[in-house]
C-alpha cells in the first residue's frame, strides 16, 4: 500500500511538495480553503538551489518561459525620471531582478498542472482538527468529513490556522515594521519592462512591475510598526491606503484607482515566522507556515521549492515520518536562518521618512548603480545560499516507495 499523505495548502510550497511526493509514489491529497485554484499574486524569483530543484522536476525551462519579462530595477522620482537603475543585461548573475522572475500564481499553476494527474486536489475545505497517534493522524475537516493519513504537511502560509492549533503559542513572530499591499492594475503606454520604485516621504513607496499577461503589478508599502492593520477587513485596509497615499505624488492616483477595481487585493504587515520546531511525529510545517522570511528575505519562493524537495526526499528515505521530519529540519535550518537574517534597519533605510532622506537615498543609489560598481551592488541581492545537498534524494524521488 502506498503511504498516504495529506497536504494543506495549494500554493507554491504545497504544490511542489505534492508533485515531488507523487513522483516518488506516495498517495497524496491536497486540500485548499479557496473554492478553486488561485492564480494571481506578485513577482517571486527562484535562485541558486531553487533553480536546481525546478531542473530536477523538469520545470526550469517552463518557468523561464513563463517569466514576467522584467528587465531591471529603476528608482524613480516624482516626475517619473530615473535616478538610479540596474538592468539585468548590465550585470553578471542575479541582481534585484533575477533571471527567473515569475508571478506567484504562474509558478503555483505550473506545479499544480504537473501534479494534478497524480495528486487528489480538493478545494473549498480546511482542517478543523487533527488527532495524532502512533500509527497516523485522524483528520477532521470543516466539511464534516473525517479521514486517516500517515502524516500531514501544513503549507498554509504565514497565518496558518493549523500551525497555531498543533503548535499553540510556539510561533514567536519577528515584525519588520513594513506594511505591503499587492494588486493588479491595467497597463498603460508608459509602463515599461522595469521594476519602477518610487519613494514618497513618511516611509511610503509605490512599486510598478511588468507581467506577461498585459497588466501591471502594483505594490504600496508603508514603513511603520503594526497597529493591527493586518486584521482589518478589506474595505478598511483600502480606506487606510487611500488616506496614506492621497498626497504621495507620482502615479498614486492611478494606483489607488486601480486598487479599488482590483479583484486580487492582498494586504499584510510583514513578520517572519520563528518556530523552534517544525514538526511533531506526524505533522510537519513547510513554506511560509514554517519559516516565512517575508519579501525582505528575497528567497521565499526558493525556500518553498527547496523545502518541498528535501521534505519529500527525507520521507522517501525514512519509513518513520518523525525521523524524516527531523532530517528535513536539520537540512533546511541553515538556509532558513540565512534567509531570516535581514536586519530590521533595512526597511527603514529603503523607505525614508523625510524629503532630505529620500534625496540622500537616491544619491546613494545613483552611486551604487553607476557603471564602476553596479556589478558589486547587484551581488548584494545574489547571496551565496547555504542550500542542502540534493544529490542524496534524486534517485529515491524517481522510484516508488510502496511498503
């Protein structure tokens, strides 16, 4: 009989785990609270060991083919003039814009499409309660169903309800004092293939990024400590952004109008998930539910696909889920610790409060992106990641593990 595993969450981490486990012969079920697969979302990039994982799964070229087409990063003043930029063709390796830039939904869809013939996906349901014992986990679903699995993988994201149920009080979040809102707006003629980043005063920024769907991905950010905005309803969050960005300048009116019409609005206050453990004997966390590094870490999607491959590999190598989970955690911790090591001063430096501070930042960025030093500056975004050794898993993840 194949080993039966439940995964909760059908985004990048959950779908990558499902695909990799299914390729190894596991009987995999994925549940997702959304009523249908969720496309959309902002840019993510895959670097270093994450590229290796996509290559092993046979999906690297497809991901490159579905890239956003972003050609570089530009910092813009209120008149729309470029004060600094790094173009991908001007540097070696990955800079702020990586070679493999893809939308979150496009990458999740790529993994979903590759997995759906081998994996049972169920949308519109969630976990209500888990009961572990020595031989498995009895899962009670909000739909009223009840089923038994050998183990459960929780890939529900930063606000995971199941994590908080299984590991009550164990998440010690690290708040980064930065609020972000993402959404898609109509493309206009002056939108180019660069990530354009505009700084206003009071810690406010407006970002516009290209996609491959004929639209533009917008982001609003505010550098401040959280006052609980992440828990407000959508109407209140949008009103808050209208109030904060009403006098921000540049393309703020266009972006705010686009926000009101967007059907993919996402709002959050950045915080890292900090857990001393990621597993019990039968339940394991992966992706943002385990370690959310936030976009400031720059390797969230890379960690998601790498963690998926390592978790599947360890389950293929170990008959005991508890032993597999412990080995997975040991393999992934160094990379996660590196990703979470963003100093809290970085959001403050990159989101100035005063006009003088904005001018100083633009001056520094202009020097840092000038021809003599821009390659060195780009390398700051292209860290040497402490990725796990994937070679020990490759053979097992291509064979069945029935027992």
